[in-house]
C-alpha cells in the first residue's frame, strides 16, 4: 500500500502524460558550446573562403562542393549569436520571423553539410575507381548542377521544419520561447513526416553512400595495378583522407540523427514511458551540440581532401620564404656596399689631411 506522496510521485513519473522534464542543463550547455562554435567556426571558415577565393588558383569540381559547404556553414554560424543570447536569457525578443529563419538555417546547415560531404566522397570514388569513365561526369558544370539540386533538396526539408515552429509565450513569466516547444499536435500532423523525409534523404542514404564509396576506394587501392595506371596515387594520403572524412561524418551526424528518430517517436507518443522520454531528452542536447560542431570540423575535410589546396599553400609558403631570403640578401648586399663606401670616404679624407 502506498504511503502519501512518494508513491504518487513515482506513478506520475511513469505516466507519460505528466513526465517531468530533466533537460534544464541544456541552456548553459548550448550557450557555452554555441559560443565556442561561433568563434572557431567563423575563423576557420573565413580562412577557408579566403583560400578558395584569393589563394587557390586551380579550381575543380571538388572545390565547388567545398565552397558550397563553406557557404552553408557560414550562414548557420552567423545565427549563433542570436541562439546564445536566447539560451542565456531564455527569452527571444527578435520576432517570430527571425526565429523561423534561424531554425531553418540549422537544418539547412546540418543536412547541407551531410549532402555536400557525400558529394565529395562520391567524386573521390569516381576519380579513383572509375577514372576514365567518369571524365565526362566530373566537370565543374555538372558539379554546379549537383550543388543547385542539393540546395533545393535541403531547403525543401528545412524550410517547412523552421516555419512550422512559432514563438510561444510562457504563462508564468513574460518571456518568449524559440527553438523549442513544438506541440504534440504539430509532431503528429507534420513534423513526424518531415523527420521521415530528412532522415531518409538527408542521413540514411548519404551514410550508405559514404560507406560504400569509402569501401570501394579502399578495395581499389589494394589492387597492384592501381599504381601502374599512371595516376601516381598516394595511398597513405588517400587513406588518411577517408579516415578523417568518415570520422567527422560519423562523429557529428550519427548521434543526433539516431536520437532524433527516438525523439520523434516519443513526441508522437509512439514510444511511451517516462524513462524512455527522460533518456531521449537528456541525450538530445548533447547530440545537438556535437552536430553543431561540424562547422568547426569541415575545414579539416577541406585540407585533407583537396591536394590542390595543400599544394597552393606550400607554393605560397615557398614564395614567401624566397621573398624573405631575397630581401635579406638585398639588405646584406646594400649594407656591404654602404660599408665599402664609408671606408673609401674615410681613406680619401685621411689622404687629404696627410697631404695638407
């Protein structure tokens, strides 16, 4: 037999309709992580865009995908100060439209990053596994068409998600919420369908493509005839490239997207029970912070993926060092000439004084 409140608390805990929320820790977590991501992501992506536009002379289809990835990252990074302000104050004073845009840009960045990274992986697969047959496919024109299709696909999934969310006012305090509090009705009627679409097109298919392309490239590199093609493949560099690519992809996107499936099932009441809801709500903020960090890791992919970028940086450093050496030599020669002139001048003065 139950005694007073403990049993009532326990029963209410396991009643899914009145589960207590245990995710208040997300506000300081979000504000801290998003601040770090804003600083690091802004610096690294601005440097990347400078290299693409100013330093890099040779551009190909791979750099086209990476340039679009930079744009996707920067669009999201610019909205992070608004999110940091909200999670510190737990109040959104910037209006409903800016809230919708910020939410849309988050999903645009995440699934845009996934798809552009997949494009880079497929492009590498075609270049190494089918180098001759893919010559007509791997062109800058086709890469631009693919990027345009990716933007259309990503916006088709992210805009409905962002614009379904509206700002809500709390009843106890005069504060406005954003980035949260989708109603159960919205989840059942619209958001569950959107989650199915973005998870299938934006995560599961790209994940399978990345794994497939990586396996096929590794198998090709193991064949003895690969080196004799005249391609002069650097197996160590390509292997390192694939490991970095897959590691960033899996680390950033798998935790969030797996948890999003369970989060959707909980919100639509398909999965019931306060223990399940508690676990999902606890994991969600952590997985979201990891997903947001892709803005900081994408520049690592640029460096390891594009050999032309590395060569461009090396050439620039070589030129810089040559300029420094030339300047030092010029200064040394000028100094030497000046010292000789002074010695000659002193000799003439001494001679004149002696003759007098």
